[in-house]
C-alpha cells in the first residue's frame, strides 16, 4: 500500500509499505479521507523537526477486514461499515489512564512503519489497522464528515470539561476551523447565544453566516456580546487569556483549548479569579467517551451543514504534497486527502 512520509521541510514522498496484518482484536480500514491539521502543517513547514515521519491522524474509511476475536461481536465494527478512527495510543495502565484521563496518557505516542520510520497515525495512506474498540461507525454520513471525527471528538471533550449547559452564554475566541466546530457543537448542545471573536473580518462574516449570534474583534467583544458564562479560547494568541477573563461573568469558566507558545506568559490578577469565582480549565485532545458522542453526532446529520462548510479543498493521495502546501501556507478550514 502507499503511505505519505514527510522527510524534511517541504519534502514529501509516497512510499510502498506492506499492508499491515490484522490481529485478533483489530480491524483493517481502507482509508476514505484524511484531514490535515496543525501537526501536519508544522511538520511540512519544518516548525516541528522530526523526520522522517508518517503523519495523518484524522482518518475515516470503510472496514475491510475484522479480527477473529471481535468478528460478530454486537456493537463491534463490521466489514463494510464506515468508521471514524481514533489513532491515539492509550496504554491503559499509566497514572493518567487509570484516572480516566487517557487524553494525557504518559506512554510514548506513535508507532513505526516496516522500515522503522516513525508513524504519527500514518493516515495519509491506503489503509490503517487499529483496535476495533478505537473505530466508531458513523452510519450513512459522508466520508468527509466521518474524517472530522477526531476534531469533533476534541471539541466534545472541550465542551464536557468546560461544563457547558443548555442556555449558557458562550463566546469563542478564534474563528478558524476549531472555533467554528465549537460554534456548531455548542449550538447543537443548546447553548444560548454563541459569539465568535477574531481579527479577520472575513472569518467573522463567515461565522455569522454559519449561525453565530454575534461576531467581533477582541477590542469590541465585550461591547458587542456582553458578559459570558463560558469562553473557549481556540486560538492561543497573545492577549487571548486576558480577553477571555474580561468577558467572563461571575461564576464563569475560561477553557484554554488552543495551543499556546511555550514561552508565552499572561498577566492575570488572582483576585479576579477568587472574588468572581472564575474557573480556568485546560483542555487537550479527546477520550473514548468523546468519540462515542462525536460519531453519534456525525451519524445523526445534525452537524452536516456545518461540516460541509468547513471543507476547503480535496486532493487525491497522489497530490499529497500540494495538499500539505495549501494547508500550511494558506488560511483554510480543512483540507482532505483521499486515496481514491
């Protein structure tokens, strides 16, 4: 089978790899679509120098083979099912996993191709083998929607840890792909007015067209949207935390979802947290229960219009270099790569 390998900054090649064998509790998934996210962008641009590496972890496809131990089990994926795939390694035995926080699994992540090349998903390929428990059927939903299972699961995780309740006033800082998914899922969960905050007038207009109750720049957000119960920071730009705290009403919660620069620092007055009973919650990745909900939401079709609007471009696997270049150098929502 073919698999894309990033060998250096702006250097990608398609390699031939033996089709992996299916173990008793595993399934083989013929990849139908793979999304390109921040990790792929950083690898392609050389911001994350770890080469050679086979990336691609936002994967969906059709089940082609099922291991003997899970074949026919009620609820287990069957041959022919469309599934969204969790490619995160979860050891199940470290301190984080034992506490039910497997998003923070302490075991080394990733695998390896037959020649030892490190694999971070290896979903830019013709097929992947995963544990059956890490594949979630998405019914009759389009394969492009199923390929968004991982980011949708991450946002489910964000809303869950943030404690979103029906009727909550919500603001989302960052109107990019993840900000738009926060908008879609918060609305689907019954949130009250949901506003989007960004510096891009184009993205703010697109957010309003997608159903945002209001949209504003950081400077105008408080005047436009007022105080909020929940503020999700999906873009870790300087000043984002301070803006989020300013927007939070008494008893509110700030959820730090987006990545921040390692050396970035913010000035926060402890009394503002104490006196107004604010909560600041860090959120990272996703866990199995988030996948269950994400797959169910995708299968239901409730997010269909939102997910359609977030597909910026589609490429065949043979043009994976062009796909990575577009995703890395142009403002996009999601670029999808399909082997077929």
